[in-house]
C-alpha cells in the first residue's frame, strides 16, 4: 500500500469514526423526552498543520490565535510534532430540517428546538471531539481538541471587538468546508445553519482541497452585491452591510437566557435567526459556486486574506 492509499484509508476511518458516533451514541439527543436526535448528518474535511492559512489567520485575527502546531505542542509536550506531521480534522454538523423550520418561525428569540441544540447538541459536539481524540489515541495518533483545552479563551480584539484562540469555523474554512457570509456564519454545501468541531492529530491525511478562491465566495452579498436577507432577520440589528456587530449579537444572546428559562423551562440560550429563512440556510446560494462544486472544479490558488 502506498502513502496515498494509506492516507485515503485513514481518512475513511476517521470519517467513519465520526459518522458512527453520530449514528450510535445515546448522547446524540435533543433531551426533549422524544427520540429525536440532535444531528443526523456531517461534513468532514482535513487541513495540513503546515498550511500557510494558519499563519494568515494569526496575522489577520491576532497573535493570540493559535496555529495547530502551537496548540498541539503546548498540550502534548511529551510528543512534540512538526507542523507538517499534524492534520486538523474538522467537521460541520448541519442543523436538522425540523430545527431549521422551527427557528424560521421565530422573530426575536430562538425556537425551543434551536435552543436545545445550542445546549444539548453542543454537549454532543463536545463528546464527539472527546470520542475522536480517544479513538485516534487508541490507534496510536496523539490528538487534542483545541476548543476544550483549558487555556482556550475569548480575547478582546481591535479588529473584531473580540475573537478566540481557536475558531471552529475558521478551521472548517481551512479544511475546505465553506466560506464566510455577511453575518460571519460559515456557508457550506449544507448551508449556514450548523455547528462545527475539530481536533488536531499527529496523523498524515491528504488535505481536502478548498474549492474556493475567496473566503466569502458563497455569500450572495459578496459574490454579486445582492441578498442581505440576514440583515432583516436579525432582531438585534447586529448585521448591516458593514458586517456583523459581535457585541450587539452577544448582548442579544445574553437576553435570550431569560426567555429560554421562562418559556421552555431549561437553562439555555441561542438565536441563529440569521441562519434560517435566508437563501444560504441549507445550501450554497451562489449558483456558479454551487455548480462548480458539484462538478468538482477547483479555482486557482486563493489570494491572502484581506
Ligand atoms: S443571507 Fe444572504 S447576505 Fe446573508 S450570509 Fe446568506 S447569502 Fe450572504
Ligand atoms: S445570532 Fe441572532 S443576534 Fe446574532 S447576528 Fe444572528 S440574528 Fe443577530
């Protein structure tokens, strides 16, 4: 077996590990007293730890934003690795149709199903990260989940008001899974209503090609100056043609806690109104980009983030 075949086998094993956990784990639940699962589908992509995009993120987002090499070696001091020995395994969990439909009807605060996914669906996503780390470790591949390490932090940022030391959406973008929209969400082939996860592992997997030349290629507003539907969906006026005001969004999420406790009788929160009832809810709305992806076409190498 050559290196390419080994990498493809390993990639299939990783993807099956993720898919099997989604299919079989009792933790995949909305915790609403029914048999409804939180998630039923996944997109998986891989990015090399040596991809220059990680350094571009550092320069664009801030020095506090980790490269895979930095966070892996901080947390695996006995098994340090070079950047090109690492792979970022990224996944996207698209929101289920019933959850999207429920939140489409919301005008100010989240539907119960959406708030449940924000809490219990993300609890499953945490368990999924831990499971993938465990399975990789059992197979001899040290791995860490960057979102779950104790020094992961949200940091004040001049450019973005605040940002974090690792971003699941940016990892997914690096791993070929999607591009950013006007509201900051990640638009994937399954749309923008999603949660994402990742682990960094000492394993060699072929990187997933990024089928876009621009980090905003899938958003109609940036592709051809139309749409802007997420602006009207936001009850906090946190989205304008200038982009996403994270502080206004954060304050609205804070207010949603009281609503969720009072209305649905559990400790939760959420919003996501800008992720549903919009053309990018469940697909890539830019026809040319969607069709190029379906044909398996790749664009020329992307310019640096700007
Ligand atoms: S709703 Fe329209 S403008 Fe907003 S992110 Fe989606 S495609 Fe872009
Ligand atoms: S999550 Fe809610 S508050 Fe935040 S930008 Fe989207 S619609 Fe607005």
